[in-house]
């Protein structure tokens, strides 16, 4: 394991004339393509290549500019990277504490035959970088690396301690990645008071105006297995104790349920901003119509004005004329901050008698107040590059490693900020885990410039 170097005084051998060092925006595209070419598919089990090659690649990029890192591997190939950079001491001794900048190295699988280009080619075509991870989230990893490398080479090291974390296993809940760091290597995260990660800072166009969405909250996650048991028998005979029928009824009720609108603080602020553009006050009654103003992004934002539960898998039986003893289903449940009790009470009613609920992954929601120095820094850095835009918070429908890092303590504020200025006609949210995932080259360069400005403001 490498020892950490003193991050506040870069080795003079790594310092360069600023005029000869590529700007972050000039390096970020190549870094993104290179990361995409490393297949880190996460199948949610023991299969797949793992993240070690990507972690070693990142470690080499940091080592090249004099930043040493540690690799943690709780299982073979499932590798996370941690590096400490900036400041004159650890976060515990700095008045603002340490700032955690985190991304993940794994990606969901991709079937090459479905894509226009190979999903692990990192090809640059038609003004986009194509490949699995281009938006989730090797784009942010590349932005972060481009900015850190440039600042380290030119001696622009932040005064505030920075913890860089690039994790394994986020796409399967982070149990082999961020959770391991928080539970087993908390000393690496000592003094962290604020954290910035993925799925925020991207633009959506509403009535001709770009609105940048900063993630300030996440729904909780309940991945569940439902199991119904009954009496086995011949398929030709009467059987009122049929496990398949009982389970199918529960799944149908869950899938058809209309959850009531519940507005959390982040969404109240966002919808109020959209309401001003639309000329109408935001209310629970018109929340759905205001969400539709976001076009393709309504796919995600429509899921954060209520709890949701989607059946995703079914399994039962082994022969058409045999009634099985057992039937199972999987449900992806997501609940709003403050509405967990309502979610599980409703779910129990929908499932009914005779069906067991087992939690495969149960993670709490979170919401950070949308205020303070970090929010101001994000806002200023975006508006410096796009002065006519609006900036507002939102609630994320999915989950990120922030759920684990929030467990460092109640004082830790967390936001999603991977800045991208996107074309109005790009259905960006459809690219998350989608076919032909890609990110605009101009958006990557924009993000690198914004992130560099952000560090000047938040950690200078």
C-alpha cells in the first residue's frame, strides 16, 4: 500500500509552466474515453470484471502528477481508490472541514448488439463521447481528474483538504465500495463535512431557459423480494391455495397503485422556479403538469413527487401442469424523505395476507438544506459560464454513494454536482443505463471549466 504524500506542497518535479500544461477542458475528453474503454460492468453478483483495472489506471494518472492514493479491495477485483489532496492538515483541523469529491468506477452491463457503436469503445462521434458510463458516471470522473491534474501540475492546490474517492459497486448499492470505506476505513474520511458526487448540475430546458438541477436529496431505496407459498398440486385440479395466483394479485395491486403527490423542500423550490416561468404558482395539484415542462427529464422528476414501487422480476414453477409450492417477485421501491412510514404501511396493505416481504437492500433517504457556502459556490460557478441560466435544487429518484457517505455524521452536507450544459433536444435522462449512452464533448469541456471554478470558490 502506498503511503500518502504531503498534499499541500507538490513535488517541484511535478510542477510545470502553466502555459505548457493542457487545460482541464483540453484533457477531459481523452480521459473520459480512456475510462469508458475499461470494462467495469457490474452485474450485481460475483460476475463481471470488477473495477481494479480502472482504479489502477486512475492511480497512475494521479501518481503522474505527484498525488498518491490507496486502493481498497474487500473482494477480488472490487476496488475503490482514495487519495488525499490539498490543505495543510486533515479535515479535522481545518475550519471548514474536509471536502469529499466522490465518483464511482463501475457501470451497468451493456449488450453490444443493441448499440450504434461498441459500448466500451469510448468513440468520439458527431460531437459526443459514446459508451457505457459516458453519463453514469465516467464523465464526472474524467472532469474531476482533469481539474485535479491541472491544478496539481500548476501549483493551484486547494487550501482546503480534499478527499478524492472513486468507488466500486455503486451500481449494486455500494455495499462493496462506499459502504466498506465508511464502515472499515473511516479514518480515510476523517473530518469530512461536505460531499459532492454525481447526478446534479446538468441542464434541462424549460420554456427556452436552461435550468441547472443540483441534487440536494435522494429517495430511500427498498429492494424487496416477495414470496408467496401455497399447496402444490396438479394443474388440472381445483386449488384455492395457489401461490402463483396469490403473488400475481399482490404484484398487480402494487403496479397499479397511484401514490399521492408529496412535495419535499427541494422539489418545492424547483417547482416554484418552474412555476414562475410558466406564470403559475406551484401546488401539489399542478405539480405533475409543472414537471412535464421538463420534457424528457420528466421521466425522472415525475418519480420524485411521490413514493414509487415497481415490480421488476417474477419467478415461479417448473412445469405447466404443476402448481408450485412457491412463487417470488422482486420490487424496486423508492420512498421520499419523511414519508418512509407511509410507504411501508401502504405497501403492506397492497401485498395483503400470505405474502412475505424480504428486504434485499434498504437504504435511507436524505435531504440537505439548499443553502450555504457550497451551494453558493456551485451556483456562481455555473452562472459564470452560463449567465442567463437558472439554478435550483431537486430530489433524485435513484440512489448514489451519497447514501453511505451521509452516514459519516449528521453534520455532513451532500450534493450532486456533475455540471453539464446540454442541448435542449437531448433526452438526457434516457441515457442513464440506456442504449447508446453518450455525453456531448462540449458539455464535458463545460463541466471541467465549471468544476475548476467551483474548487476556487469552495476550497480555495
